[in-house]
């Protein structure tokens, strides 16, 4: 997968904001565009998490 910076596969870096519905806390994760879709799919399968935003940063 991507390293901590989200840079891989020569793709754009994307920021994904997730909210934990149980705690209300939001976290930010970084992925290359190629892995962002996979992560969003994983989040949709998890009843405790919700994707609240995704932004393309550069690339």
C-alpha cells in the first residue's frame, strides 16, 4: 500500500477524512489515488466509520 505520505504509483495524493460514529472523533489518512477507492470501500463495510470527505492534494 502507500507509505505514510500517501505517495505511490505516481498518482495524486488524496486526503481522506473519517469519523468514528461511536466516539465522534475525526481522523485524516493519506493515500495515493489508486488506493483511496479501496480504503473508502473498507470504510463503508465498517459500521463504526464514516467517510466525511476526500480531497485531492496534488499530483
